[in-house]
């Protein structure tokens, strides 16, 4: 089945030379993929250079590029922001929005994320929208987690209800519980069956919200070569958003093999 493997480099690696090496390794690993769409999301300081040199580095178009965020306006007095239109014009096709690290560190609200989703779609980008319960809801149990995610979906996507089905179909949602993010901090991925159940719940919510054209929901949070297989065994999971493990060629190769196998 078709799957997405979204590689979120976050603010890594520290040098340009390492970033170029990682991109080459990623392109090499993705050379023979048939049913997996690989999207590399490097930090901005590398992204534009990579996309401009795309023809030489990514000759066979085996990978796509995405940004890790964008703003909701395309011009104006917004120091430090980046417009979705400029991303699209430069050749990007995807943008991650609503990542919990931005919500936590930059105070992004659901309303801001909703505006970004609309602006990204209008600019021709496919938004990769993160949702997921926090530690507090997780501790309170499955029902509390589902309510948390339902509320987030409504708050982040309600502005989309007037969009055409064709436009809506461009939205990719990621179930990424914030308590599961970052293996480096000692966190572990969600149980595969629980992740698939929550993804089923998210898909049910799309129908209830009149957004049935949305059908791609990925899982994110400490995915790596050692745990991807049981996750990939669930057909409800349409792919993965990977942070830390996206920085290592061997991890990428194994994760791609798991995506291709199912
Ligand atoms: P992780 O990060 O794979 O390192 O947990 C995932 C993400 O935050 O996108």
C-alpha cells in the first residue's frame, strides 16, 4: 500500500556539510522505493539550497521537500516569518504545521494553526497537520486522550469546512502524541494497536465533521528502525513522521524497507 515517510530533521544537523551528506544518503536510500512517498523536511538554512540544486542532487525525483512551518500571510510587516507562497514558488510541496514543539516553544494556538492550514492550501502546499494528546491527557487514559484529539481536530480544521473536496484531500494529518516524541529524551512510541485505534478515531471524526475527503493519517513519535514493522502492520496507518531516526542512513533504509513491504 502507498505510504508517506516524512523525515523531520528539526534543527539538525549542525553543519552544511553534514546536511549535504545526509541528503545524499537519503536520496540513495529512497532510490528504489515504489510505493512510499519520501518527504525530507530540513531546517530552512538548508532547505532552499537543496531545492534549488534539486536537479543535480535529487535527479530521479525519488524524494520531495517540505518545510517545518510557514506563516499565514504572503507579505506584510511580519519580521522573521516565511510565506507559503514563497515556499511553493521555490519548489516545496509540503509543510508541517502544528507540531507540538512549536506549540510548546512558540505559543502557537489552534486558531493560528488553522489559518496556516488554509494559507498553505491556497498556496498549493500540502499541509502535514500534527495532532496528539499531551502527557496529562495520556495519564488520564484513552477516553481523555480521544477527547483531547477530537477537540484539537475541530479547533484546527473547522476553518476548512468551506473548502472543496479536492482541496481538502491535500491535507495529511499526523497523530503524534507529544508524550511519545523524541527517543533521545527516553520516550517510547505508542503501542501500535493503540496508535491504529486513535487513527481510526481520527478518520471517524473527519466524517462527523463533514471532511470525508480527508483520508491520510500518519503516526509520529519515536518511530525508528527497531519499532516500525509492528506499526506498519496496521493498514489504518498511512505512513510515519520521523524525527531523530531521520538523521541516520541505516535507520532510513530499514524504515523504507518496512514501508515498502506492506
Ligand atoms: P521523534 O520526533 O521521531 O524524534 O520522536 C518526531 C517528531 O517530532 O516529528
